[in-house]
């Protein structure tokens, strides 16, 4: 029993390249794979290769550039397997729109990192001055840990199928980031500390 057994993964553009490799990888790890590809011979070939190797694959001819076509394919996949766990969009090359979306994601990630660094440095400076810094430390921990969660999720979206593979650091970041919101005082506790200190330091 592999760790992906029972999962159904739909992969767009899986007739060649990275998407094809991802389809074989998921199938090898026990997932049932739906091949969404416009080129019928390519898609059917990949599905046949996976089935011949002992995996489970199903081909659905899909024009991944049309939302309605993808929606229809999803319904077909769910009907065939009885469920759908994940959709990986690996189709096509990099368009201007794709680049702009990725730029937007990386900009948000970089901004969160910079802001978290400043909050940590501010808390450390207060500690070095021997000032009370529980609020500053709470703000730094709260913001930095939630930034880590959000950035890990953004990275998973950017990397697509690769982000799920243990060959890359992204999936470890995605697993580890939630611990930052729990360890050394949960973020809910940090909010209580921050709120109380705000009231104490800024009386009406």
C-alpha cells in the first residue's frame, strides 16, 4: 500500500514533458490518474503505458485552454473513478498571463519575508535594550509564522506537480510551516498577548 493509494489525480497536458513524468510518478505511487490532453493519440499512449505498468489511468480528451472543457472533463473523471482528489494544471507553456501571476505570487512572498524580518529585528532590539518585549515578540512570531504558511502555499501553486514531490524542498516547507503557528505558543495565544499589551500600553 503506497501513500497515494486511493487518490485520484487529474493532470492536464499529460501527453508529454513534465506533466507526463508527473502522471507516471503519481501512478507509480499508487494514485489513479486521469490524463487530460487535447491530442488523443498522445493521451491514450500515456494512459496505456501507465496501465501496462500496473497502474490505473484514464484518458479524457480535453482542450485545457477552455474552462468549460476542463469543467466537463472533471465531471467525466469523477464519474469514472467515483471521486476526484486533485487537479494538477501542467498544460501549455509560459504565457504573459502566467508570468504575471507568478510575479504577483513571488512579490507577495518576498514582501511577507521582508516584513517578518523587520518585526523580528524590532523585537530583538527591544530585548537587547532590556525593554519589555512580549508584545513585540508575539507580533513577530504571529506574522512570521503565518507568512511562512502563506508562502509555502504560494510555492506549491507555483511549482505545480513538482511541489508535491519529495525531490524538492517545497513539499517539506508545506508540511513544516503549520508547526510554526503552534510551537512556542500558539498564534491564538499570541493574539491574546498582543491585545492585552495594546490595552495596557495605550490606556484610554
